[in-house]
């Protein structure tokens, strides 16, 4: 997909295929996973707000016994990780290291 093409543009074909297979496996695991109880760790949720389909990530606070932090960033589900959003993401994540 064009949305994620920049993530793999510097990889050779073998590693692009490897990453594709990893993603397919990840999606299968994700689809089969059912949440039970709360995690012990903290959650940092960064929500894209241009997707037209808000996820209401602020409700994720109920899934952790730890701290919950929620931020918004420009872009859709994929574009949020584009280079033009990297400064905003870096600013958010640096608060937690």
C-alpha cells in the first residue's frame, strides 16, 4: 500500500517480503486475541485524528492498572507515522523516556 511504502523503500525484496509476512502474522494474532483483565504496564495512546473513524482511544484507560496518557496527532492511521509527523511524535514520546 502506498501509505506504508516509505517504511520499506530502503529494504531489499527479501526483507520487504519478510516484513509483509510478519505483518500478515501480526494481523492473524491480533484478530484472534481477546482481552481479559488489565495489563500491569502503562499505556501511551497516540491517536490520529484525520482518519474519519475516531477510535476513542481515551477509553483504553480501562485496560491498564498503570498510567494512561492520550494524545492526538495529525494524519490517518498510517500517515501518523510519516516523516512530516515525526517531530510531533518525538515530542510526545520524549516525555516518557
